[in-house]
């Protein structure tokens, strides 16, 4: 069974799997999900057991992934009677007979808002096990709603500051157009259904301030900077124009997840696979650039410099192939 959230003992807070992935790669904070203790997000269930009663993670530390990241029950995980996160008796859609997720698994927990300010994480001073012992000896009295949390997509979706979360919602549910039309997403002052907020790169002129995406034609490696060229072109006044985004050396060098980003981008260049790029925060504009062969001549191209790598992704997305 997939979990949208899990309680992290050392941070004394509930995290999404995307929070965990972000922390794993963040060079400004010591965090390793393999050494952390994650427990059931249902307070009544969690407070009943000690620190040894943990959940597992899926795709928490892989820089590149195709199948949806999530928390999951382990064979040793226990829950109180009536906990909505208890292991299912029979395989659910997207789970095979052995309990392993199949390629049909999707992100079901849609955040209603992408926050542009990063979430702050504060580690507890005590050790995870010591903290769990205190909670077990002096349990808090859970509210009436704690034992009735429902891990369904129908419950109120949370906000997130991790760009990968709404992207995964869009990618893994791409064939469910009705769902993407129903689910709302807010970024800044702009609110629209997921299906409208994610705009194909060739239609970037339709509206500004959206999440633009498209299939990558080529990634130009300038050793210390990169340029992403898109396959589709923008038509303006009956003329086609190429589209690209540029990643500067300064932007990359000062990025808090620099190592993971360079691993991701270099893997993308070397993999030879079909890749897609998603970004938010800038809108490519028509620019005139000098020709390499004839510098005195210029040609038009829609281009933009990425300003925040937290709102930029390159990834495989088999479900988008041919779309």
C-alpha cells in the first residue's frame, strides 16, 4: 500500500516522499533516508508502537526514476485495528501478487498548491529511539480525527514546496484527462486545473506563469553550463522558431543539490533515452541571436535562462511518448 506521508522521528514532522528525496540530495543538511525512522502518519497508530515499527521507502534515493516514489508497509510494520494505512489483504491496482508495485502505479495525492518558499526542516536534539521512548511512555491523547485519517485522493490535498510532486502527479496520470481537469493547482496568484497549468512548450505563447514542458531534442554540454533544446517549435506569424532554456555555471555552482543535479543531467545526456523537461518561473521569449557562420546575421529563437533549479526537471516519462 502506498503512503502519501510518513512521520519522521528525527524531524518530529510528517514528510512526503518528495520531501525525503529533496533532503537526501540537499548538500546543506545531513540526511540519509536509509538511516532515518519513518512511521505511520496516523497519530493514534504511531503512538501505540515504538521506534522499531517503521515504514519503508521506494525510489527515495534514486536520482533518476520512472516509477512513482512512495512510502510503503514492510512485512514487520504493525498498525492498530482500524488504521486506514493497514496493509491490504489483496493486491490493489498497481500491485502484483507479491506486493511489489507494478509499472501501473500512479501518484494519487495531488498537492493543491506549489509553495515558492522552501519548507524549513528542524531536526530534534534527541535521538530517534530516545524520542520514541518518551512518546511511548507519555503518549499524547490523539484527537478524534487522528484514528480516522483517510489516505485517499478524495481527502483535502496538501501543499508542497517540492516541484517534483506536482510533476509526478501530471506525468503518472497523463492518460486520465478527466482527473487532470478536476484537480486544481495554485502557484503564486495563478490557479488552474493540472491539465491547464502544464503547458506544452510549443504553446508557450498562450499564457505566462505556467509549468512548461516538452520533449528534449538535445542537451548541449558546455562543460560548466548547459542548454536544453526542445523538439517542438513555436509558430509565430506562420514561421517556426526553436525553443531552448539555458542553465548557467553560476546557477549550478550555487545550487544546494549540485551533485545530484550534475549526476541527473549527465545521465540524461549519456542515456540516449527519450527525455522531457519541465520548468516553472521563466517564459521563453523571442530573441535574435548571431549566426555562428555569419556573426553579422541573426536568427530568431525562443529562449530563457532558468533562474531556480528547484523549479526545473529533466526526466524520463514513458507515458508522454508520442503526445
